[in-house]
């Protein structure tokens, strides 16, 4: 009887404790929610409103309707940056994830010094993008100068230069995520595949890859968003150069990505800030739609597996 009374009293005290926490939930959440509203929600709403205005500072904003969006979407530089960024994102997603998975796969095969290699591969991710851009610009110019050219001479050099920089920086980070996924695969499953006569290639495609789909989802999402949002590396490495002239004499920076195009538009002149804000809203919608679509497609494959 005494034991039952003790259990009932402990359960009752636990219930009272839970109720008291629930009562204080709003009180504890209020500071964080207030900071979120002040630091994110309000600037986001204000940014959408300013995309419909001409302004120098937000206080003198003048509503102009969809003029900013029309000007942004008809801007040859913005259109070029969109297709250039899309191409870069597709190539970088494939390159980074293939390299990261390959490195992670070999580093989970019980090789000597695996922890040292993991540290070495991860270290470039700790260096800032601006610093990496200037370092790699000197490296590329030093190599290309032997062939009588330099990094900003042609668009293709800037493209592949940014791709190499992006891979060098991001592969180590994605490798850590893939290693976590590979280590979560049961050894019994691998042994069962070997007993059934599967070779290493079959085990990789039939067992390993399907069981790391959650890691693939995360890595593809991160590389997709990072590729589209690339700014500091683009600024330091090429600054959008070289320049070409389209029909009608329109000047286009051939290696300028979307984020850098928005930045330059904002600081071109006082009357262009509304256009830059409209570009930023279009940019946000584009990245959000692509990221959500990618998450949905890859998560469906996780469920199927």
C-alpha cells in the first residue's frame, strides 16, 4: 500500500510540475519570439514593401507599384546572372556531393589515419570566403600567367575557378554529414549482402546509397542554397569580371552571380535601391521554391527506401 501511495504521489507531483511548466511556457518563449520578430519578421515584411517603392532610405520610400519588378526582370545583367548562377549551382551540386561522398566512403573503410584526413578535409570550411577568394585568385593567376593569360581574361576561367574554390571549401563539411550517414548503416546489413553474393559495387548501389538518402537530402539542400547564395567568394575572386556588351550596348558582368548582382544594383545609385530590393525578393522566392522542391523529391525517395 505504501509503495502505491508513493507512486501516486510522485505521479501527482510530476503532473503539477508539468502544468507549471506549461503555464510559464509563454513567459519563457516571449523574449525569443520578440527577438525573432524584431530581427527577422519585421525586416522581411519591410523589405517586401520597399520592393514596391523608390527610396534612398526607408523613411522616404515612395510607392511605385510593380515598376521595380518590371525593371528588375528586364535587366540584361540580372537575366545573365540568373542563368549563370543556375548553371553554376547544377555543376557545383554534382561535383561537391560526388567528391564528398567518395571521400567519406573511403574514410569509413578502416584506413590508417582516417581521423587526420577528416580534419584536413574539413579545415578549409573554417576559412572565410573573402580570404579564400583572394588566396585562390593569386593561385590561379600564378598558374595561368605561365600560359600568357590570367583569371579575369575569359569567363570560363572565372567559372571553373569559383567551382574549384567552392569544392575545396564545401567538400569537407559535406563529407562529415556523409560519414555520419555511412556509420549509421548496420554492419549486419552489409554482411547479409556479402553472404547473398553481392560485390562491393552492388552493395554500394543497393545497400549503402539507399540507406544514406537522409544525408544526401541534407547535403544537396545545403549545396543548392550555398551555390545560389554565393557572394563573398564571387566578390573576392572575380568581382563579376570580365565585362561583355550585349546587343544594344548593354554591359554585362559575365561571372556575376545573383547575390553580387543585387549588391551592385543597390549601390549603383539612390534610385536603384528599390530595383535591388525587388531583385532580392525574386531571389528569395527562387531559392525557397527550388529548395522546397528538392527537399520534397529527395524525402520521397527516403520514404520509398
